[in-house]
């Protein structure tokens, strides 16, 4: 800022009394009138100097206050710009994180669908296998019952036959085996 004017233009006015020649008496009235004007001018000069000083003081105060306010505003602006940069960086991080989470969520849904389908396939295979096992178990139980019935029938036949016939059959079997 340019420095304010520090010189008072009224300082250049010469208010000293002019020396009057001693032989002029009529000029005495003029002199008193001039002195009165001079006193009036001096009073006006003092008033104007006081006003000038007050205005200069106000101007200096305004300049200082305005300078302080501008510095505060500049500091606040810098702080806000830094805050904006930080918030933009945080926002970008959050956007990136959100995009990653969305990608992971989509992948998770796809994996869930795949696993659900695979689980359905495993259940179908398990049901088929269970049916097969049930069928085989039923066939074994049926064969076991038939075997038990056959053993019981043979036991009854053996008990009903005489021992001699059993020996003859055993001999025939031995001969046939050899």
C-alpha cells in the first residue's frame, strides 16, 4: 500500500506578521484587521490541522484494521482450501472404497449363486445315492430273509431225515468232490 501523505499542506502557509513601516499610522487599522484575520486563519489552521490529524489517525487505524482483516481472511481462505483438499481426498478414498465394496459384493453374489447351484447339484446326487443305497439295502435285506428262510427250510429237512441218509449224501458229496 502507498503510504498516506504525512505533510500538511497548511504547514507551507506563512502566518508570521509582516513588519510594518513605522511612519504609517493609517495602516494601524488595517494592521489590526489583518491581525484579526491572521488570528482567524491561525484558529482555522489549528482546527484544520486537528481535523487532518484525526482523519490521518482514522485512516491509519482503518488501514491497520483492514490489513489485519485481509490477513485473517487470507489465513481463513488458506485453511478452507486445505480443508477442501483434505475432504476431496477423503471423498476420493470413499468413492474408491465404495467401488471396491460394490465389486466385492457383486463377486460375493456371483459366488453365492454358484455355490447355491452347486449345493443343489450335490443334494440331487445325494438323493440319487440315497435311493440307490436304500434299494441295495432293501435287496440285501430281502436276500438275507430268503437265505434265512432257506436255512430254516434246510434245517427242517435235516431234522426230518434219518441219519443214514445224511451219511450217504455226505459220502456222495465227498466222492463227487474228489
